[in-house]
C-alpha cells in the first residue's frame, strides 16, 4: 500500500499590490476599497465558492473576517489552522498541524476541493507545492510595505493559464504549477 498522502485539490484566490503585498502595514486592507466594484460573478469568486467543499484559512485571516460587517461565507464550512484556543462558531472548526497533514485529514473526511485563504497559509501551500491553482488579482497600486505573498523560494514555476482585465482595473491571472 502506498504511503503517499492523498489530498484535495487546492485553490487560492487573492488580491495583491503590484509590489507583491496582500495587505498593507498592520494588515490594512483599505487600499482595496477603490477596486471592489467587480462582482463575484466577474471575479470568479461565485464559481470558486460553488466548487469548493470548504475554506482552509489561517488564524489571522479568520480574525480579520470576524471584523467584517457580515460573515462572508454563509454556511460553507471553514477550517482555521491555529495553535491558540478559539471560540466555537457555527460552520467553523479549528485544527493544528502541518498543512500537508491537515489536507490529508480533510481528504479522508471527504473534502475534494479546498479554497486556501490567508497570507501565511497560502505562502506555506505555495512553498510546499500544495497549491493547484493560484488566482491573483493584481491591483494597480504599490504599497511599499505590508504583508507579502511571496517570501522564500517556490518549489517550481507557476505558469499563467489565463488573464482578464476587469472593469475596475484589476488584472486577474490564473496560475498553475508547471
């Protein structure tokens, strides 16, 4: 019997500045506000949410989302990677462990397509070669600092498979591993 871990297909979906930041200093997201006019159909977000079994995100992203006026994921299951105690919430579970192991556990529990969210978790996924599709929305601004998406080497090249200029001025590029 093979010892290879089976895992779901993993998609990541992020906006970033031209200089590679997914959030400004202190996690600031205000710089995205002028570019929020594209709807979930135009960006592909609706299709992504419809095709995924659950979201897997880091604790910092989870804390950020808790501050939004409304919970953006409806009843879609969300799993949060964290080492800190957390307050239970409907449709949210908490896990610890290496990303590859958690993906294997989620596969065993029936997940076949996961939306990976949050800078640190996506960065770990990219560095470990666990992201099957990376959708980036290049925002025509430079921040000069903040939370970078890319830090450290990637295990292989990412190849753009499609690109679209959206009405807001964002450029959506879908990448897959070479």
